[in-house]
């Protein structure tokens, strides 16, 4: 599956630790990320990560475009709820696209863990289920 990784500045270390903890699962899938997050995850884990622009330079929009074209299966977006963000419209647009395209999205580590563990168990093979209907 194609998994997108995004993390606000104060959540980047948490994303790195999460990716280290679940490196074995992530290694079986294709990862993409906004620029800085992807670079940090790759450096910490050695996992191949396709890096887009940083979020502030349009990386959020690049990921949104891939969601719209059904090229992303899961989004892990560790948000800082206390950060005032000028990119909020882009973020809300991305979350809306996830809803429209039935993409599992986690905005915190607890939900991300449930998604990743479900992925490992095979619980998230929803695209095949939808195709068979």
C-alpha cells in the first residue's frame, strides 16, 4: 500500500519514533512524505521514502493530488493541535479528500497505531472488498 507521512514541526520526533517502532511493517509498503518529514524518517530508519516539497512549499497539496488520483491508501498526519497554521485550508482540503476517497487517516499516534496494526493483520484490504461488490 502507499502510505503518506506528514508531521507538524513539534510532532516530527514522534513520527520518527513511530516509524522506527513499526519499521518492519513500513518496509513492506511504499512510503511518501512531505519534504522534511520524509528526510528525517529515511535518515532514522533507512526506509525508502519518496519526498515531496515541504508542507509550507506545497507538499501537502502534492499529497492531496495523489489522494485525488487514488494513489495514496493511508495517510498518517501527526498534527500539533496547538499550532496556528496558515496552511489550515490545505490541511482541511486534504482531510476532506481522504473522506471522499475513503482513505484511512490518522492525526495522532493512537489512531496511527491502530491503522498500522490493522494493516499488518490484513484488516485494511478494503479496496479489494469494494472491488468485489
